[in-house]
């Protein structure tokens, strides 16, 4: 079991280990590349009985890892930027029926759909490190 934590509080980490976590990652310091490597390692390596080690200190990556992460992050930003025109057109198209809807039930459904699309956009923006 992998736990993503937004803090480095030792109590949170200890509770995660006690709950059966085999790895704890900080959301603030974890890169997409690290998540992919973790998934690859977990799916290809035999499971261990007990967790080992503790959370690495922030900034513990080597220069080579930092450079590779920068390349990965640049690729994510480019993919995000390339998809923006279509995404924004899709959002605009979702607003028009919402404005025209006469029924509250239809408006609620359309608002929920718009919320999901905006939530996906902001999530992708965060992954691509775009504010």
C-alpha cells in the first residue's frame, strides 16, 4: 500500500506504516516520474513483508534525477499547453446549454458536468506545474 501525504509529520507517517503502508510519499515533493518509477517497482518486484526506511528528506534527489525530472515536467507542461485550446472550447461549449436550461434539474446536471471538467483542468494544471 502506498500513502500520499501532504505533510512530513512523523505521526502521520507512523500511522501510515502501522496501517500497512509499504511506501509513503509527500505530495509536495513527489514528481510524476517518481510515482511512475514506484508503480513500476511495485508491479515488477515481489512484495516485501514490512516497510523499510523512512521518507527521504526534501531535496534529496541527485542532480541526474533532478535533470530527468525537469525534462519530464517540461514534457507534461508542453502536453498540457497543447491540449488547452480544445479543453477551453469544450468548457465554452458546456456553458452555453447551462445558460439556456430552463429546468433546475437539468441545470444541476450541467453544473456537475462543468465542475468535473474544470476540476480535471485544474488537476492537470497542477500536475504540469502550471498555476
